[in-house]
């Protein structure tokens, strides 16, 4: 019947009866725990959740029916099989209404007990399968719609877990695209209201004149176009959660009405004199600084402090480390399946670009980038040239080694600030090696020149050293170049096709960067796509 042991908590004040129940249920392989009071049952369930509670309603120091109602107030509560010595029909009705899956009249036979337990476990399986909040905090990829295991996000998950069981209002802040609505849904799904409605309202997307009607509803004829009664989001969310997204966009006059609603729990539709009571949990969010909005007079201070009972701040994507790659890989698999493509992952260089990019649009921008790549390309591995702008532009790629100011002499002007290199960093020639300065090394289409001694206290203008490569280049003077041309009877033979020089320059740059195309492109001040296209064209014509 059961493929794994189920945990059963027996709440029975009589030791002999508890022993009899344990003996009967242990044959089915269940993990059993026995307690004799309601407080002990609460402690046991707090330490380890149970699948089924076998509850005697006649408990010392408290009514077992009250404990049953308390347990079933939580949507994630275990199934309860009630035991009672009172055989009245009214008692059985009250117990079933309170949420028990079955009621047994004492003394209960072994077969009847095991049958009731089987029924309870079947119902428990149905609840677990239908529950929307099955993802635990320890999920290896994330939590309830979030993907990410960075320390910053783990702190958010703990805040959600702590806040969810309460009815207190929650104020979520964070940049646009960080997942504020996902956070609000997670709070709802982990709360006792999970089986009730979750109603989101985007305050920035609704015209100011219609906002009150959207939240509180209206009656027929309340204004032009009101052809029928409208319940409004607050009434629709009765028993559940009302999520007010971008609440900073709400008009000040409506903020006063929202404050009144929060204080009284009463809703009055537009055009109606009748107030209706509703039971909703308020979660709100904004991408603005709420304190700055209050100081600027754009948000009511009293409403702000009424809403900010619990505050959760979502970190921007740039502060989440390797969560960037976890999210990208997760949605690459999803979009690859949706678009029927064959991608299996990202190249190391593409991952470097995504990891170092600042992501001003946060997770929303990352998902758009991944979908763009999947829709417009095909292959096994995503390469840098497949990434859409601005990620495929060299100015957006900042390899760590480019922060070294000694690269200035080779790379020219960079797309980020750096300090001029001190003379000591470039002083003195390195022993031997290929030329890399004013004269390109062999293979760049120009003849090598012997190294020249550096000027005292530094190097000659035009010479440069590449960090990690023991090589120097010295400039050729204009007089030496002119003399060399005059001594050559056919100097035009030294002229090589430009495409050949460019190709050799690119390949040599890639070699010097140890095969890293992204670095080579940044130093050459070209788009990495250019290098990939040239290589593909060369392979196609080979």
C-alpha cells in the first residue's frame, strides 16, 4: 500500500491504549510517536511534521476538539483520525466539520483502525500532490519559483518562511526585474491561505481614475461605463492575499482610502453606501526607495509604517554571484525544449560575459537574453557571438586581467577608467622573445626588428610589454625605415593583402591571449562576433 514509511503521531492519554494502537499500526511499517497531552502534541509537530495524527478527543488539560481545529487551520496540517467515547451523532458531525478524515468510537477494533489509517494516508497523498508549495527551502536550485542559492537569496528564503504563517503586511523592495511578484506568491503559497486566491494588482498599469474601482469594486451605474457590479480585487482576495505591486504609483487620495481599509477591514464599493467586511493579507512592493518617497511627499508616512510591518529587500542580480549562471542554465533548458532546439549549455567565454555583466534589468533581462539566443540561433553550445547587444560588444566585456594598467600600452583607450602605469612597471627590457610593440612580430605581415635599449628610467615611446609574456618591441625610426625601402629594388613586394594581415593579426592575438577570443577581441578593439564569423568563413572555404 505504502512505498515508504509514513509518520504517525498518536495522541492518547491512556498508556495501554497507546500501546495497542502502536502494535496495530507498526505492522504496516509506519514511523510512530506517542504523546499523551495536547501541549506535547504541539511540540512534537513543531519538531517534525506528521502525515497522520491519531487523536483521542478526551485529553487531560484541554479539549481534543480544540486541538483538532487548531491543527486543521494550517493548510499543510496532517490528516486527523479522531477517537471518542461519546457516540452521539452531533459529536461525529462536529468532529468531521472540524476537519477529521474519520471518527472512531472507542473501543475501536484493529481492522477498523487500520482502515481509517489507510483512508487518512490516501487523503494525505492527494493533498501533497495538489499542494502548490511543495518546493522546500533546501531545493538545490532555488525556492518556490526563485532560482538561486547565493547567501543573499538564502536570507530572502528564510524571511519568507518566517513571514508566511503570519497575517502581518509585508513590504517588498528591490530593483525592477528582481522578482518581487515571485516573492509575494511564495509568501502566499507558504501561508495558511495557500488554498485561497492570490490577487495581484499592478498600480502602475491602471489609470488613476480607475484604481479605486479596481481595488474596492463598484456598483452598476456608479460612473459612465459601469454597466454591471464589479467585486474589486479586495473582495476577490477574501480569505487570501492581495498583492499591490508598484504601490508607490498610487495616488495620495487613494492611499488614504487604502489606509482606512487596512485599519477597519471594511470595503465600500464605488457608488455604494454599504461596507463589506473582508479578510485579506496585504503584500505590497515597489522599486523605489520608500523612505525617499515619504520624504518627498509622494507617499503617506502613516500608510508606509502601516504597510512595513515586515520588510523584505530583494538583491539585484549583479550581487548574486553564480546565481546568474544557475538561472541562465535553468531557463536555457526550458526555452530549448519550448523552441525545439538542441542547446546543451554555454561556452566558458559566454559564461564569463554573463557573469561580469551588470544586468541593469536584473532577472527579467537575463531571461530575455536567453530566449533571444535560443530563438535566433541553433547549435549545441552558446558562443559569445550569439549573445544579443550589449553583451556582444567589446565595451561590455571587462576581463579581470584588463584591470591591470600595464595593458594600456597594448590595448589603447579602454571603456573603463584606469590609472597611468608607473614607469617602474615598464622599466628595463625583458630577456628575449617576440616583438609586440611598434613593430608587429613575425606573422603580422611585417619583418621583426631587433630590440632597442629602453630610455633611462622607462621605455622608448612605442614599446610595450604584454603582462605574462616575456617579450619587448622597440620602434623603428623613420630614417631607418626610409633607408630600408631605398635599399630594396622592389619594395612593393613587401606589401601584403590587407585581409591576410588582418587574419594573421587576429590569430596572433588569440595565440598571445592563450586562446581566449574575448580577451583578444577586447585588445584588438573589435567585436568578438567578427572573430567568430571570420573563423567560420575560413572553415567553410577550407
